[in-house]
C-alpha cells in the first residue's frame, strides 16, 4: 500500500472534523457517497483571536450538520458572521438558506440566485470578516460559478470541487467547460508558485499538503484523458457513452454517468479547437 506522502498532493490521511490549519476548521457533513467521497467538508475560517468566523459551504440541508457547524464555532468562542459558497451544487449549497436563518448571516456567492443579501462575490474581492483576509479566486470549469478562496496567512486555498482531496474532479457539462477548468488549474498553480500556497483545503476528501503537486497531477491527468478521448474518436467511437466505455473502462460503473459529463466536456473542447 502506498503511503500518503507518495500520493498526488500528499493527502493528510483520514478525513476528520477538526482543525486543519491555524485558521481553518473542518466540520464533515454526513453525506458520504461515491460522488462526495467522505462527505462535504464545511469550513469554518477565522483569525485565531477573532470572535467572528466565516463559514464556507454549509453543505446539505441537514439540520444536525448545520447545528454542528454552529456548535463547533461556539466552542471556539465564535459566532458565524458570514456564509460563502464555492458553487451551487446541492451538496455544498442546499443548506445555505437554512444556515443563514439559523445564524442570521448573509450568503455571498458568485451566482446571484444563491445569494441572501445585496452583496455577491466577484474576482479579486477580499473578505475581511473578523479581521480575516480571504481572497476570492475565480476557478470556473467544474461549474460556471465555481470559486476558490485564498487564505494567505495559512498558505492555503479552499478549492470547493475544483481540486479534491482524493481522486479527480468532474467537469459538469454543459455548465462546466474544460477550457475554463484548465485555465483555473493554471491559476491555482500560479498561487502555489507565486503566492506561497502549499495546502489545499478541498470540498471533499483529505487536506492536501502539497498543493503544487496536486495541481500538476490534475493538469497531467487532464492531458492524458484528452489524449485517450481523441484516440477513441480517431478509432471511430462517436457517442459519449461509447467513449466512456473505452476510456473509463477501469472506473467503477457507478461513476460512468459522471464520467459521461466529463467526456461531453472533453469532446466539446476538442471540437472547439478543431482537433476532432
């Protein structure tokens, strides 16, 4: 068995609720599945001496989980001052309205339909609740509205579903676009090279200790899959279902519907560039 240090991104180990960095605490939602891995990571982020915290991705509409997030903040002597969303998928955002009601907070997101309050999120915004510095980084591709949050003081980035703690991410065609996703990975790589980011706090799976290694693995994986899809098309396969059966033959069939979305995005990417 390979050790965590030999795996892409150097995953920390088991996914658990509790502190991950000096400013970030995970509360794991009880919604484990093939698509959500161990469950959704709901992140509480705060300055060490602050009495206000920011919550990123309240997760599913599960009152027990939402109250567990509030309780975790309260045990640290904090109340929730703001709720943020990385994107609108239900496993991250379905509980946001209920959580906002419980905490009397606003919800900020890129997608206006997900916001509660007048203020959204835009590229380059800096969230400063409780003295925090949390920079908004646009990372579309998994979905059109996907964002990441750069936490400079911890050398960390909260990636939602753009980079996972285990496995790779689906590009959810047609909302997600592969060209955008590849650009987003390059943006994250720049954070690791130029901004000192070394830790990934993902939306699912374990914390990654080697952010640059994780992003480089994702870029290499995408290039490999694209080459496989192009080869399958050159061999005469035309339907996304047939391409999935060839390219993702080693993947659990329960994941083939998600793989088909990614293949559709890959085929669209190749067509846009005149490669097939």
